[in-house]
C-alpha cells in the first residue's frame, strides 16, 4: 500500500492507485515514515504512531517526557523499539516503554 499525507488526513492507496482507506487527524501532518510495521506521522509539535499489522489504522499520540517546549519536529520513525526524532537542532532517541 501507498500512504499519502494530505493536510490532516492520511490517504491509503493500493498498488493500482485505488483509494482503500483514510485516517484523519486534528493537526496538519508534515511527515510520514514507515519502517516495517510501524508508521509515524508528525506535525510541527507532535508525533503519532500506528501499527500497520492491526486491522484498523489507529493513530496514537506519543507522549514524550522531558522534551524541550516548542521543539519543532521535522520527522520521526521507530526502529528496534526506539523512537528517533529529528528536530531542527538535533536528533533525539527514546526507548519505548
């Protein structure tokens, strides 16, 4: 499948270009990354994750402790049970709990 962000929506297409699903958020998405079965979608201030193995696409907001206030997030992804977050200043790595 192909996942495309369009404003605050994620549109899912099959290999032939047919729309097969949609998920909506409350904020405008700026980045989408898929590594194996984990999809991360970012806005300027928040990160949302979804497990693509699950039958429904449920975006869950990631709550990060000890993060700088007003940190502008560029992108993120999950790999080996760690969340990698790219900001304008640095790359942050978080362990999943």
